[in-house]
């Protein structure tokens, strides 16, 4: 049983060598968020490109479709319209297999490559676009989400460094994220009222781990590359939806 749990922790955990890059990225996004929503949109798009670049292939020709589609969808969030983002994303999903099919006559490989391209651009671009739109409407909630995910990944990464206690790493990450969420609500640094702490705590505690697990399962070959982003994969759309529900 212990061996199985340790395998899960290794599967779930963040390589500690990505902590410095994650910290620099977090600080850069927070500075952009305080500057201007449009600036933040460009920065978060660049961050999405950085984590998805290697996941989309090994050559420039393989990476170009994912990069182009990700940039198009992510930057559509700068126009502050969820319906526009949905339309652009739907068109990009339809275009993905068509673009991948150009010059690729091997049907089995075509499906695998189209799936890899889709996984490389779709979650990251929707995350970037959603965060950008929310930055126009409720920037404090974006800053809180970025901070909660950052603290989770930081705690998880630090916990993974100690091999004798690494089985505590997932709990350390989630506990740190929830502690930050509770503190921000109690000191009124968040737009979320104390009455909504438990629903948001449940959202964070469930969506971050599930997002990481789903990312690994869907794209095992590129799992380590996308793992830098995977904590945002599921929690972002749920968080954005919840904030829009509360402040609509």
C-alpha cells in the first residue's frame, strides 16, 4: 500500500527544478496584473506558450500549429468577451485535425499528432483567455487564484525534495493553498465573503489535484512538460465560473 501511494506521489508531484521558473513566472504575472489587464493577457499568453512549446512536438513544424492556435485563442481574451473566446476556440478545435493532416498521410500517426496538438494548446489557451477576461472584471480574484496555485505548487515542490517525507508533499501543497485562501478571505483581501469559504475551499482542494491527474493521464508522453501548467487546468474554469456567478 505504501509503495503504491509513493508511486502516486511521484506521478502527481512537481519536479523541484521547476520551482525557480514557477516563482519568476508568478511574480511576472502579478506585476502584469497590477499594471493593466491587456498587459496581463499578453504575459499569461506567453506563459502558456512557454509550458506548451515542448509538449506539442520535437520539431518546429510540429510545434507551429499548436503555437498559432494557442496564441489566437489566448489573445482573444484581451477583447473581454467570453462568447468570442468560445467561438474562436470552437473554430480552432475544428481546424486542429485539418492543420495536422497537411503533409501527414499516416492515419494512426495523424490521430496521435492531432491529439497531442490539441492537448498542447487547448487547456492552456482557455486558461489564459479566461484569466484575462476575469482580470478586466475582478482582478483581485485573479491575483488570489494565481497565489493559491503558486503556494500549492511551491509546497508540493518543496515537499518532493525530501525523499523520506515526500508522501506528505500533496497534503503540504493543498494545506498551504487553503491556508492562503482562508487568510485572504478573513482579512478582506479577497472579494470572496467568509460565507463562501467552504465552497471555494472544496473547489480548490478537488480541482487542483484532479487537473494534475487528468493532464498526466491524457498526455503521458508530454506529462512532465505540461505538469508545470496542470494545476491550473481544471481549477481555472471552475474558479472563473464561480466568480462570475457571485459578481454577475
